[in-house]
């Protein structure tokens, strides 16, 4: 196993493996790698329980650490998944929400393990990069949404 120089480590209570398997089944260029069990009892788990799960989400190497409920997730960390169509946006959003997640504002949602996601159509990112009135209109439209509506963002971009 090659160990990447930089890896995102995500703290889970006890379900890092289930989360990793869900991500691998949901997002392209994702998979579950090595699973390591705890060599001894510790504050987060017992000897023999899953301690660390290596996985990749949309090409980003990650480690899921089952550490117990000590450190909860917050919106200060999120995965941002760029989408090209409403169908793709709907697919990822609905997968997360439909698997016990929760909607939030402006394209954000939270999976059932508490990890935050931004399902962001590229048209929104492109509008913000364009700046000026186009960015203002697209941003104002986004501020009224939960899941991003690609057609509404495109209409706002056009004015």
C-alpha cells in the first residue's frame, strides 16, 4: 500500500467503514482501500474493531478514523462536489439526503454521519468567477435555494 503524502482524515464515531462504502458507491473515482483494526482497547473502540479506513472520494485520498463521539463534525469542513447538470446535482443530493442526510442552504447538505457536502453545479462557480452583475445575480438566486437549481442559476446569469 502506497501512503499518500497528504490525506484528509475524517473523524467518525464508529461507522467510518459504512461511510466509506457509501461514498465509494455514490461518487465516481471513489473506492475503499485498506481497513485496519484497533490493536488494543482505547477510548474510541475495543481491540479488533475497525479503527482506520483508507478510502478515496472523487479522487481525494481520505482516512476515516473511528474515534468515538468526542469531536463532532461542523460546517467548517465539507466536501465540494462539482456537477455539470441538474441530473448529476440531483443524483448526488438525493443520494446523501435519501441515506439519512439532511438538507441545508445554498447547495449544502449533511450526510447521516455528520459530514458536510456542497453539491455545486459548475455554472454557479463560473458565474462567481465572472464577477460583476452576473456574479451578483447568480449569488442572489443561490441564496434562495437549498439544492441548487441549474436552470435558475443559468437564467440569473443571463439577467
